[in-house]
C-alpha cells in the first residue's frame, strides 16, 4: 500500500531536484523556496520505499549484519562515520543491482577514492553531479539522498520494475472506522488525563492501573467488533509494509519526570542488584587471585632467603671489593688532581722556554748574518761619493771667488791710474 502510494513521486521529485539544482542545458536556475530545506526528507522516504522494493533487507542488511536505517537516516546527522559507511555500502549494492560491477568498500579504504568511483558510476548512468565530492564525505544531507535515490531508480529500471497507478479500494464508513476514531480519541484523552494528573499532583504519580483498565476495555471493544469480519482481502505483504510505516506514529509514549525520587530509587535498586550479582562473580576470581599471589610471594621470599644463605660469602667479597674500588677511586681522584696541576706548570714552563729559544735564535742570526756589514760598506761608499761632490763644489766656489777678487783688483788698479773718473763709474760705486 505504501509502495503504491509512492507511484507518482519519483519523476516529480527528480524534476524538483533538477530544478533546485539547475540541471539541464539552457534551463533557468530557480531560486530555492522555503521548503527546500525539507525536500531531502521526502527524498529519503522515497528512497526507503525503493530499497524495500529492491529487497535490501534480505539481500544486504541480513548478510552484512547491518541495522535497518530509519526513514530519515541520511537526512539528519547522527554519526558521520557510521552514516558514511552505510552510504558507501548502499551505493555499492545499488550499483551492483543496476548491472555494473562494483567492489564492496572496506572500512580502511580511502574515502575520496570511494566517492570518486561512486560519482563516476553515477555519471555513467547519465545522471548529473554538479556538486563537490566533499559534500558526500559527511554521510548525510541532500546530496547523499540524491545520489542514493538516483542509484535506486537505476536499479529498479535494470530489474524491469515499472510504477503503476495506485488502485484505491472503495471503502464504506462502517462501525470499525468509528471504533478506530473513538479509540484514537480515547488514547488522546488518556494522554490528556495523564498530563493533567502530572501537573496537578505534586509527586507526579502515574496511575498505571487506570491505563491498564482503559487499554483492556479498548481491546475488548475492538475484539468484539472484529468478530464481524469473516474474510480479509488485504495482501499480507502490503499490510506488513503499511504496519511498518504507521507503527512509529501509533506508539503511546508516557513522559516521565526524571527528577522524581521514585525513579532514582528504582535506579538505585537496579544498580544495587547489578553490583551484588557482579560482586558474586568477581569475588571468587579475586579470592583465587589473592591466593595465587600469596603463594607466589611466599615462594619468592623462601627463594630469596635460600639465595642469600648460599651467596653470603660472595656478598661479603663483593662488599670488600666495592670498598677497595671506592678507595682506589679516591686515590685516583687525588692523583688526577696532582697530574692536572703539574701539567699546567709544565705548559707554563714550556711557553717560557719557547720564548727564550726564539730570542736566542734572533740574536744568533743577527750575529752570524753579514747584512749589517754590507750596509756599513754601502754607507761608507755613499759618504765618499758625497765627499767628492762636496770637494768639487768647494773647488768651483774657490775658483769663482778667486776670479772675482782678481777682477776687482784689476778694476781698482785701472781706476787708480785713470786721470778722469767717468760719471758712470762714479754712479756705480
């Protein structure tokens, strides 16, 4: 019944997904409306229905010991690692169902390589994936639901499944329907009564006997009215699918206050019984462990005493050798200190000796070397040359003086014998 109710949804959902993603050549990207955030919940519900049509519970979940996913498993984040592993497992199974060979991913495989392989297979089916591969790494979200939904459709096409129009049975409003409505109203009233009792009563006490009595009366009424049904024309498979779909909505949940002291007392009694049962088991193990440890310690103590008695003389010799070794180390330290001091003195004496040797070598080389004598000879030669030059200059000067004196003497003699002194000569003197 649920499978038939989802007849017209896949194509419409695919078109809406394509419009929201802006797929196709030449299409105008439509802005996402306020309900786009909840679109993945619709896709996820359709995906669960398609997986049930592919019998994934028998072929996949039971073989791999996996828990069946909820109707909003890939739409909400719960456990990213577990959701990603479930996504990869479902995608690989759907690809194999669609007639393409695909290895089942393992726990330690590279996530990027797995995602790229899944997207390449999706594109090979003619589907578009215009989103980054990192969107699939979280294991939940719109893109994860989209990829799984496309693969499920391809698998249904491969096995030859076709969607048919739903055949709605013509049902008349009979007493059974009224009874169900009355039952629903009664359950709602029961919930309201419990809420009122919880708000009015200070201790938040819930009368479970009243609930049991009302439930028993409802069961009796339903059983009495169901006796009129003689034959059922409903398919068992469709009935089971409808029950699985509606079962979460039919559960009656009674909210209890966690702050109530009765709940804490019950928890204390439960923990006490659990501790006592665990103590009975562990006490025996602890006693045996205590006895084994005690026997082992006694054996170790007796062996230590035996070894000490047998090796007493060796221990004394070892202690004497240890004392001698300590004395030798002390003497070594003292001798090492004296050697260090003498080494320092030796280095100082060696430095002074090197200085004296260097001075002696310089003096010996200066005494045996002929360089000073050569310098003296060169100086004497230079002095002689300068002396000769000075003698020449002195001779030239003496000759010049002699010539000047002789000239003056000749002029004086001439003037003395002259009768008339010229005016030019007077002016000169």
